[in-house]
C-alpha cells in the first residue's frame, strides 16, 4: 500500500480552484487589500485555513525586494542585554517581522575577530535582511566594513554607540541611554551624602557609552562645589581589580566609587573586602545598569537602572521605519531612553 504523500505547500491556484474565484481575488483576500466583500474574503480565508495554506515569503521577497527579516547582532551578554533582546523581539514580531540573531564568539582583541565579524555580516547580507541592529562592542569594528552595508543601502540601528566622523552615515540611527541624566543623578546623590572625594572607574573610551558616561560625570561634578574625582580607565575586566586597588589605596582615599557598570561594581566589593573596608561605612559604591544580581549583592547595590526592553523596542521601531522608507529625512535619528537612580544600601553618608 503506497504511503500518502503530504504536500509541502499550497498555491493560490489551488485556493482559487476550490473557491471559484480568480487568483487576483484570492491574493487580495489573503493580503486583506482591495475592494472585496467580507463574505468573499471570509470564504477565501476559510478555504486557505482548511488547505493549510502559508504564504511563500521567499517568493514575496523576490517580488518586493523586502524579506521582512532583520539581522540582530546582539548577544544575551547579561540581564540588561537579555532585556534588550526581549524588546527587539517584541518590536519586530508585533509588526510581523522575523529576525536572525548572531554575534561573534571570539574575544574582541583576538586577531581574527574582525574577520569573524565580517563573516557574520555576510551571513545576514546573504539572507537579504532588511536591516541590522548592532550592540556597542561590535559597532567600532563595524566601521572597518562600513562599505559592505553602505553600498547596499542597508539601514542600521546602533545601541549605546554613535558611529561618528566620516562613518556617520544617514542610514545609521542611534538608541542610547540618557547618560547625561544618569551622571547628574549619581553626582547629586553622592554630593547630598557629603562625599567630596570621588573615584570613577571608566571603560575603554573607544565605546561611545563609556566615553559619554565619563564625560557627563565629570561635567556633573563641576557643578558641585568642592567635589574632586580620580579616574582610572580599564580596557578589560581583567584590569579592573588592579585599577580599583590603586584607587582605594590612594591618598587621600576616595569615600565613594562610581563604577562604569555593575560588573565593575561587583569587583569593587571584592577588592574592598580584601582591604577590610566595609560598604557603605568606609566606601560608598554606585553601579550602572541595575543588572539582575545587583539587588542580591550584600549590601544591595545602588545603581542607575537602564530600561532594556524599551531600548530594544525602540531600536526595532526605528529599523522598521527606515527599512520601509517611512523616514524621508536623510539625517540620523538619535533617541534617548530615560534612566533612573535606584538607591539601595551600598551608599551612605561620608565620614
């Protein structure tokens, strides 16, 4: 007895034959466009459902030049970036888009890292994505391969990073945290607690978010009389412990340390413990991001909360608008996402 074969797809012709309508009428009914009666449309939709019809997005992409698929080069690095991915997912799928998520596994200082990035870009380009979202650790290297996207007029949204200089192109939009507001809140909080000698552990300034975080904090301190700031910059987490130790052993010693992110704040706790310093009695600590573990630390970490889901949804919206040619202005758009200071137990009055 021969096995019953299952069709891989159902064509518009088959639906037309079943309903007695023309292919044009069936197409309009399925796309919910054109002047078709509700009765006709419902009959076509019911027949399509019974026959298990699904639209051929590959064929549609060939016809329209749009695949309704986006490239997302954002890894789930920590709880903030996981929230960003959730937001991107919500923003794209709610508008009937799919996406391909990929990133580079190698360390960014590895000699092959740039080649791996280019390979990932080609994978997205070869699949004809309509646009790409980049996280900041990939954005600087992106400039090395700018022509790969520029020549294809492929819209890009960067998160927490501005592609500046000669590579600041019209199709690159930016979504970033309001770093100026974040710096002002941290400076004001520490000032009100009586801290005047502050340390700031900054990240590599090749990343726009780190550069802005440092500069805005310095500016905010200038508006607070009597406040001074010692700054150390790290290029990797491996350097963090050494630089924090240097800051905490300096004379005069800072009474508060503002870390560029919660990961660095976590290392600060460990260094302070080695020096028999109690937080916040001997040292107040402020982080940035409000990562999942920050409320589990002992004491709980005071930190600036970033809104990952809102950031991701906004990035998705900007990319869809640009890819659908709904934005006529050639200028790059910059959207600032609000942040909030979450005061917990790691900050207290200065001695």
